[in-house]
C-alpha cells in the first residue's frame, strides 16, 4: 500500500530531480520517492540502538555452528580419520 505525500521543493532541487528522472526514464515523482525511501532506510538503520544491534547480532549468532547432516555423513573423528587413511592408501586406479 502506498500513501500520497505533498512536498514543496526549491526550484533548484526540483530541476535536479527532473533532469535525473529524464535521464533514467522515470517520472520526477517516482525518483523523489525512491530517493526519500533510500535515505529514510539508511537513517533508520543508523538510529537502531546499540541494544537493538546487540540483540540482532545475538539472534544471528545463534545459528553459528548449527548443522543438520543426513545419515550418510558422520562428523566423528574416528570415521573421518578412517576416511582419510582409506583415501591416502588407495591407488585410485580404475578396475
């Protein structure tokens, strides 16, 4: 859903937006909306408190080290060592 917002711009700013909009083939209104949205998104990101950033980082880091393997793979050291020995001692010749 979108909303209508009326802005009053200086002639200089409007002319710059209009030139750029013509260059990329969109309306000045659309370009102004894109620019405002990008600027606001960046501003909101920078306004996140350190606590919010810390909480987001903690939620992200909860996934570190998580892995789900099917039964065909094993991560125990003994089977890994056995696989390595088998590979080093194999001649890898076609039979």
